[in-house]
C-alpha cells in the first residue's frame, strides 16, 4: 500500500512539473502573437487600420496583437492605451466584461458616420471607452482616470471624443 501511495504522489508531482514546462499557463493570451512595430504606417500596412492619435500625443509605442492594433502613448502627462480592430461591434479593450461597469454613453456623429461611445469604470482602476465606427472597433483606456472625479472623467471623455472623431472614416 505504501508503494502505491508513493507511486501516486510521484505521478502527481511529475504531472505538475510537465504541465509547468509545457507552456500550459492557463493564460488565454499565451498563444497570441504580439510584437512591437516601428510606426502607425506598419499597422496600416499589416492590419488595414490607420490609427490617428491626438496632436499632443508623445512617447507612442505601436504593437500588433494578432489582428488588433495597440498604441500606448502619453498626452498631457497621462498614459493611454488605444486599440483598434477591423471588425464592427466588438470589444477590443482586452478587459474582461466582469471587470468593468458601464457608467455613461453618448452619441458621436462625425463625417456622416455615427457611433455610440460607451464609458466604463474599470474595477482595478481607470476609465475605458469603447466604440465602433466605419467597420472598425476601438477602445481607449487610462488607468489613472476616475469616474468619481468630475474633472478627470470630463478630461477622459474629451480625449475619447477627440480620438473617436479623428478615427472616423472621412
């Protein structure tokens, strides 16, 4: 009986070690192809998306994550994550539905295209905006913005409105 218990214990330990080294992490992003690119032009070439940032954006880093474009940038001392994907009506934020709460919506009309921008408070902190326009879905996230601070919320809403308007089809 002792031999059987020892065999079972060794087998379980071996299985755990094999799983640990097999790349089975439980993280659904483990197999996602993410890489940094040099510019928005590369995103346009690879994904057919032409992302536009506010004129005061700086320190931009561009990424391709499978079919999603991601740009991390700074504007007015705040850090933002902007994402876009050539698919209509899909949440491209990468933030799980249970980790955010809808706070507000407003309609955007730009160049005869319209969209509803949805604003969410993220449970771990920050504000998220999401919208689809012209066959492309977008999101904008700021980890330091707050729905409880009216100025912070208004500033974030203004930036989201500007980014949404800039990215509307001409």
